[in-house]
């Protein structure tokens, strides 16, 4: 009788080894999940662009994504049907808690408040972006401004 | 919901839960170890093992305090490192307790010391500045200590390389802390000299000098395993620091050159490389260790034999260099794959700590420490698995050895400290690729070890276990009753007696030794014991499910089956009594069924006294171990010319080559074929030459003359007693052959009739190498109403009267109603 009982013990032993490893791997997975959720919590603050072109009325477009490409190409998030705008002209991207403007080697250049943009530059509300002859005004609603990184509720310690 | 998950993942909680799981594993292992003697003896009345529970208590204490310290001082440190350390060191400690209790007790003390180190060391240590500052001091101290072993070195085991510094029963192997100190030095040096534009030579020159110095020391000491580990560690750190892939190639080349040079310069290297490349050539000598290690791994199979139920003690130095083989035997492939996973996880967490490290020094240090743990594990596990040549390094955390345990714990302590400031931004990483490559290489190494383990355990395992140098078979013979050999009336010839654990083979009729043979833990098996081994060992004839179940439970075959032989001890006794003090052989055969009623070969020996006699028996010119009746090869020209061949119409037998029709007759009489029998028999003579035959062949040929020209197929093992169906007949291996026309057989027999008796006989003489042989052939007449019998007597002397007297005695005894 001792043999079968011992067999059960052996199976339990191996099972406990894999319970340890399985639990460790489960926690690693949870860790990845938590990281992903933390990143997902970092919402992109909505941004709106008021587009003004010669000969047409100003129009406002709202964006939720962290990357906005401006250009003549209809595949761009913000397409501009203008001869003076390159196919992929400039990019707005959100990282490090800021919106950044960057020129994508456009033919006619990108300007920020009339200054040419050569390196990625931080933009704020009411800045004016010039792409060719088009002018885009940045509108960020004040109550939408987010702190650079979000604290999780649990990490809030009583002060 | 989110709140719950996040609290759940607080590092210190993870550490606590994982430690609990590790404790469950250790507790179950210890419980299994306690009960293992009962499972081995298959009864509850056994001497239970209890000592190792002290080790468990120490283990619990060490990790309870370490966890408490880490909770208080560094709650944000990596939560996987401490539980993995606990799992591995506890597993190692109990394995060592299981192998040698005295070593286990010592290892327990070392574990307590390592626990003290952890408990004292686990406090905030910003930037590990002191390590960085005193790098040269530390390294010099390490080198000096190692150099001291050249003068004051000892070996706690007595012989062998003198790698230890010892006093008062405490031994330290300085090359172990030297590993750590070298890694610290290299990390500090590379971090201080991290140039923008990496050029290899200035980075290499001083470090190569120091590493080379350490290497020289180790080579002078013949500690070649640690030396190769140093080369690997240095390569990894230089590679990570410089980011140049050519470092790997140069180092590989260097290692190859060193290996070849070492092969010709050092006996140790040559021996190990030879044993690695061709272990099967010298399994009892130079590659004994590795073969025994592979046998242990094969015996472990998929699920392992269970703690305490394997025989890892058969592998030399199993507590240190070969502890992996011991684990593989008792925990099986399932256990070792878990072990590789745990080591892999430890290394992966270590490399993650390196990537998150806030400065270059700590990053390099963490990488070096993780690589050292990973590489050393792969080196020794690979060595045990014959994946790599054997390097005498320890398996970190698991192997016996205080220096090794302390060093491994110190490495984990440093990793924990480096990981304890997750709030700091990780330092920028200019070259991520070396880190990927290192992680991939270490992962591949572990994967290769796992696959090799699977190959030995599952694919090659069953074949390996049948090797004769697998001592587990002899151990199983002590615990499992082996089947008996019985004569045709059920009288015991050979049987197993005693209690489980002390079974012994009892040879009740020792004169039959050349036929029935022996089974011996050192000298192996011979005769019927060898050829009927599958039945006697219970591996054949038992239900497959029973064999599988017993192997699963005990790693042993089920109880063996008794085999009934055709021998009749009454007739056998006459032959043996008469042949005593002569050299010769006797075969008595039932001429129609082929059953062998007696088979004697003299001189004989006592198989129960092999221990003291084996060497003498092997060298005895009279060859008592040889079964003359079946394995002897004797000239038989007189028999051919006077008895067999004349019936073919050839009075004078040509001395060189018989003609075709005679050849056909001799072949039909079986003189050119070995008899088909479950017993070792002599090879047949090549055709076209005069045959050399055994007495058994002569008896089978003579049987044709008593059995209407039909040569029977011989039988010796008649039936086997199976648990499911009772006695099951073992059929003859061959079929009867009509060797010559019945009429011709009758004429020949009547030509040699003995006046007034119901049998024929013939006596003749031959010579072999100048000495004379006497043949006697006799048999019943074809019209004999009862069982037809033939008798063959062969004497290695000129003694016709004895041959005739013995032959007639046997015939009369057999024919008596």
C-alpha cells in the first residue's frame, strides 16, 4: 500500500513545483497586464485644429489619437487639399505629457507662429501652425489638460 | 476591480506568496523523503528518515527572516529572486540530506550562514558605492586568497585537486568568491571607462590582464571548470560593455584554442573530452561517471522515481558535481524541466534588474551576476547530460559546498539590492542588442539542456537501463523476488531466498552451474539465468499493465516467474556423480520431443561462491565456467566415418572435404547449425570443413537414429508459471527435421545394437591438439515402445570403459519404468 500512496505524494510534489512556477508565470502575466493598463490609463488629451485656407471658410476638426499627420494625402489624419501642402507635411504627436509638432521634410516647410520648425517643438493652445499657405490654429480645451503622468488611486498616500 | 489587482501585485505580496508555494514544495519533498523507506520496502514497517526535518526548519527560518528584512528595508525589490533562491536552495539541501546525511547537516549550517548574510545584507545600500570604490582591494584580496591555495591548499576529501583553504573543519574554496569579486571589478572598471566611441583594445587591456592572472592561478590549480567559467563571464561582460559582437567570436576562438592546448597539456582535459566524445568506449573506466550519470537520468524517466527511491548514490560525487543527475533520477524529466524553468526565471529576472538599473555600474554588475548563475548552471547540467564536456563546477544553490552556496547567495543579495530602487529612472542604454543576444543565448542553453534531458530520459532511456553496468538491476534483485528454476518434477534447482531488501540467490544443485549459470551483482549473468532473465526477472510473462505499474511505483520489475526445466535431477545426479574428477560432458535427450533430461559439464563450480572464486575460475585452464555440453566444440571424425557417414554409402571419409551428399546428411543431422535453444550454445562450424560439434549437437543427431530419422528440436525450459494463466508452455524454438529416411536410421541403429538390451551404442575416439577424446553415443532402438532416449558422453581423455559404463547407466536409469 505504501507504493500507491507514495505515488500520490510524488504527483503532489511535482504539482507543487509547477504550482510555484505557474504562479510565478501568472504573476508575470499580471505584471504585463498591469503595465498595459497603466499605459492605457494615460489618455491623450483631445486636440482640435481650426483650419483656415484661402478662399474657404474656417473649419474645426477634433482629434483623439496620439499621432496626427497633416498633409495632402487623403490617408493623413488631417488631410488638406492644398497645392502648397506636401503629401505628408507635418506631424503632431503626444508624448512625455506634451503635444509636439514636427516637420516631415515638407517642400514648403512648416511654421509655428511664423517661425520655421526644424526640430520637434512643443505646442500649446492658440499656437498657429503654418503648412504651405494653410494655417491651423491649435485649440486645447483648458479642462482637458492632463498632468504629465497619472498617479494610480492606490499610490495616493495620505499626506 | 482595478484597485484589487494592483494591491495583489505589490512586490512584497508576490514575494510572500511565492515563498509560501516554495515552502509547500519543500514540505512535500521532505514528507516524501520521510516516507520513502516504506515505499522502497513495500511495507509500513520501515526506518523512516527524519533527520532532514532539521534542515527544513533551518530553511524556513532563513527565508522567514530574509523575507521580513526585505519587507522592512527594500519592499520594492524584485519579488521573484528570493522565492527562486529559496526553492532552489531548499531543493538542493534536501537532495544532499537524502544522498549523505552528514553532508546535509553541513550544508544546513552553510545555509544558515548564507541566511545570515542575506538578513544582514538586505538593507538599503544606495548605489553600492563601497563595492565600486574598493574594487581593486577586493580583487587583490580574492586573487591572494586563491594564490594561497597554491601553498596551503587542501582537499577536504583527501586526494584530488587542492582547491580549498581549511582550518578547524571549515573549508573555503577561494575561487568561488573570486568569481564574484572579478565580476564586481569588471563592472566597476567598465563603468568607469565607458567611452563614447568604444574601442576594444583600451577597454580590454587591463581587464584582460587581471582576468588572465586569475585564469593562470586557476590553471595552476587545475581548477579548469572555474577557469572556463571565468572565460565565459569575462566574454559576456566585455560584450555587454563594448557591444561588439566580435568579442563573442574572439572568445569562442580563444576558448577553442585553449581547449585544444589543454587537451594536449592536461590529462584532466584530455580525459574529460574523451569521455565526452566517446563515453561508450570505456564505460567502466574513464567515462564511468558520465555513463552512470546518464543511467541515473534514464532511470528517472519522465516522472522520476520519487525522493529517496532512486539510486543516485551509484554516481560518483553525486552530492556536488552530479547533483543534477540525482535530481533527474528522483524527480524525472518533469522535475528537471521545472528546475530549468526556475533557473531561467532567475536569470531572466536578473537581466531585467540589469535593464532597470539606474547606472552603468549596477547594470553591468547585475548582468554579470545573472550571466554567471546562468552559465554555471548550463555548464554543469550540460556536463551531466553529456551535452558539454564535464566541468567540475557546482550547480548554483543546489550543489553541496559552503563557498558555492555563500557566493550564490551573495549574488542574489546584490541583485536584490540593485533592484530595490525602482523609482529611479533606468540609465540610458546605448546598445540594447548585447542584452537581447545574451538573454537569447542563455535561454537557448537551457532549452538545449532540457531537450537533451528529454532525449536521455524518454528516447534512449529504456535501452540504457538494460545495460549490464546498470547496477540498478542488481539492486532490484535484492528487493524483488527472482523466479526459481525447477526440474521437471518441480524440485528446486536455483531459487531466491530471504526477505525483501536482502534477497539472495540460492543454488540448491551447484553441479549444474555451467548450465543454469549464475546471476551476480558484479559478475553479471550466465547460462540459463542469462537467457531466461526476462522471465526470471518478471519482465516477460507478466501482464504489461503490472510491469508498467511496478515500474511507475518502485522503478522495479514485478516479482519474477518460476521456470520449469526439462532436466530430471535423478538422471542428472548419476551423470554428475560419475563425471566428478573427470573432464567431460553428458547430454541425455528425449529423442522424440527433444527434451533435455540431463546436461552435465565437468569440471563445474559453485555459483554461490563466485565472490571469492571468480578470478580463479576465469583463469582456470580447465575452463569450469564453460558449458561443455552445449558450448564445447569437439572434433567428431570417428563418429562421422563409423556411425553417420557409412549409411550414406561412404565408408572412407575424406579427411579434407566431404562430398555433397555427405554434406547434406551432416547438415540435416544439425552438425553445421547451432541448436535452437534458450541457452548459450557454440557457434556452428563453417560448411565445407569437417564440423566441430558440441555433445548437444551429437545427441540431437543421434536422436534421429532412435526416432525414425527425425531430428527433434531441443527443449530445456519447458514452462513458465504466470500469475494470470498458471503454467504456460514455452514451445521449442525450432522444428523437428526429417534428417534421413526412417529405414536407413533403423539399419544403422541395428548395426550397433547391444546384445540383450533395447538400445544401440557406439564408442569412438578422436584427438584434439594432441590430446584424446572419447565419444559415447547411445539410444533406444526405433521399435522401442516407450519414450525414445539418446545419451551422449564426451570425455576429454582416453577412457572408453568409463564412457560405456556411464552411458549404459544413464540409458538404463532413463529406460527404467
